[in-house]
């Protein structure tokens, strides 16, 4: 979901710095909560794992330019379910930064927009998860309807932010709306695939039940195998 260079430029791009900073502050809050509950080592290890996976998702997995951005299989919901919110947030930001620095330097001016898009979508998914996922169920017991809701919120959040940045930068116009529409339609097809990946990941994690102990694993979110 890399925003194309030039869509937002000049003084308008300052807004992306503000939104990215707000997302970073919330990610810090989540990280501090994670450290209190599960320790700093857990946060560092899971964040490093998330960053590596995000880098692979962006650079290795198939992706295609559509309209004003690119369609990627980011698997944000999978990362959230197995690693937790704070490591996923850090991993998304770090993986995106690594990809931009070493492979797509032309994306660096758009980093604030791109990281806002990813993190705001993640935080929206986290908020929805607290409301719609049954507290009595470990994540490994979730069904298709549960993970579908997660994917719709995450991918829908990405599409919404891409649309916002595009209209903010270019203004309303037939060409702009057409480009946004084509991107949105293409990106929401990811919703057809992502829940299936989530279920496969959760099925694999379920086989680890009983091996992580009551405290959970340093590499896996405690909520994965335990009720809230």
C-alpha cells in the first residue's frame, strides 16, 4: 500500500508527520503495557520477528501497482493474532522502514503516510477485536467469521486511509475517485485470502497448545492459547 510519490507534496505532507507521530505515541503506550505484562525480552524478540516477516511480505510476496498505490498481502491480522498488538505495530513500522531504505528510497518522503495507514488500520482492528472476539476463547479457537471481521477491518482501514491521502493531496475529481475506486476494489480482494491464511496459522499454533505453559511463550502472544 505504498502511496505513489507526488500524490501529497509541499506543505500538505506535514500532516503525515503529525499522524505518524500520533501513531508512534500510541505504539509506545502499547509497548509499555506489553513490557509490564510480558517483559522487554518478549517485546524485542516478537518485534524483530514481525519486522522480518513484514519485510518479506512487502519485498518477496507478490504485489501489484493499482491506481494510486500497490496491493500487498500484509497479513496484519495474522501478525496481531500470533504476536500481539505492540510487536506487530513495531514490526510494521520497522519492516516498512527497512524496505524503503534499502529497496524503495523513493518511498521515504511518503513514509509518514504509509506508516500511518498501516498502524491506524492495526489499532482499529485491535479495538474491534476487543469488542467482537469472545473473551472466553483463545485465538486458536476462533472461527472463520471471527478472522473475517478482523481482515475486513484491517484491509478496510488501509483502503480508507489511502483514499484519504489521495483526496487530501489531489482533491475531489473524477480521475482521483476512479483511481481510488480501482485501488479499493483490488485491495479488498485480499479479504478473500487473508482469513484463510489466518485460520491456517491458528491451526498450526493450536498444535503447540500445552507446550508453552500457563505463562505463554516469549515468541507467541499469551492470548493465542489462553482466554482473556
